[in-house]
C-alpha cells in the first residue's frame, strides 16, 4: 500500500515540476477583497482600469480551476496505473489458488 501511495506522490511531484501552478504566489483570498484593496489603495482608479483588473482576476481564477482539474485527473490516473498491476497480480494468484483442488 505504501508503495502505491509513494509512487502516486512521485508522479504528482513530477507533474508539479513539469506543469507548475499558474497562480502560485498570488494567494487565494477572495476576489472581492482583492478588488476592494485595489480601490482603497488607489481611489482615483478609472473604471476601465478597474474592469481590466476584474478581468485579470477572473482569468486567474479560471487558470487555477483548470490547473486543479488537470491535477485531480492526473492523480486519479496515476493511482489506477500504479495500483492496477498489483491488483491483477493478486487476482491471478487467487484464481490459480481456486483452480487447484485442496
């Protein structure tokens, strides 16, 4: 069991190296709070710039959501790929044991 978990974690580590989180270092607090901070720090911000910031925030959220979807898929796939040979080995071993008379 530990071999399976360790192998999946190794695969996920390689995935993180190859496909890093696009939102890393940005923080994950609420978009409304972030936009509120922008307005408080710069009360003279134009509506156009504010809309631009809002659009960037939405794109960042979509990128984070897409990244998490891919990561969950790869994690599930890695678990199946790593554990399937163990399952098949033991299934065949049990089937051979059933076929032989006691």
